[in-house]
C-alpha cells in the first residue's frame, strides 16, 4: 500500500474514533447510570443516548434508557444552577436547552451574564493580538527600510537604481507608519476592553465567585 494512502486511511480511522462517544470497554461495562449522570452534569441533550447507541452498536450492546435517564436527571441538578450557567457562558460554551423549565430562568440569566464576560474577554484577546501583530509589522518594515537605506549608501548605484530604492524606502516607511497607527488603535481597544473586563469582574465576582 502506498504511504500516502495508508496515512489517509489511518487519519480517517482516527477521526471516526474521535467521534465515538463511548469506548468498546465502556459499552461492555454497561454502567448506563454512570454515563447518564455524567451527560446530565455536562449539560448534554437527550439525543446523546442515540450517539451512545451508535458507538456501542459495534460491540453488540444497546443502551438501557431507564437508568440512563434517571441518573441524567440527577446530573442535570448539578448543571442547571446559576453558578454553572455563568461558567458555561463565560467559557463560551453552548446551551442545549436541557434544564427543566422551573429552574431554567435562573440558569439562563446567569448564562447571559457569563456571555457578557466571554464577549469582553474575547475583545480583549483580539485587541492584544491585533496590537502585537501591528508591532511586529512595524518592526519588520523598519528593519527592511534600514536595509534599503544601507543599500542607498552604495556609491556604485546608478540613478535608476537609486530611484527604485527610494520608492521602495518610501513605501516601507509609509507601511511602517500605518502599522504604528494600527498598533495605537489596537492599544486603545485593549485598554477599553480591559476596563470592561475589570468592571464585569467587580460586578459579577460577588455574585458568582471570582474567576
């Protein structure tokens, strides 16, 4: 078998394995109450049992829904709390609509608060990345420009070569100035986002605990 084909087959096998929700050993063990509790605690939807059924079909094992769903309900009690809702929102995780209606309102309110923090933190991270990128771009253009300035000191250059080098130098200096300005804007955005994150931490920290 050709090496490339073998690599592609192995990669496909690994990908399929990564999509399986349970191992063969776990399927054969048949601890459906334990599986259900973990799924509930993780906020996974009821359809997760269908995924387990597909994963265990190769082992000739079918899930037992009764202990699974009974334990899943117990796990949901740990998931469907305001602190967990805030945590899920802050981490940018999705919500599958799994909480009982009587307690879902408090969970969703906390989840929305967490999403505010997540959005502010994402803006902060993006601004820091933009600033660093702009700084690197400005430094590179400066190095390149200084290299062109060194070339211009060559007494053997003719007028056409000097003209081309000066045009290149002007472009590099213009790009450097643009990068510096981008860096300034990114730094302003970083400061704004940092203040927002700090304000949200002071607002929500006493409610949900520090993070």
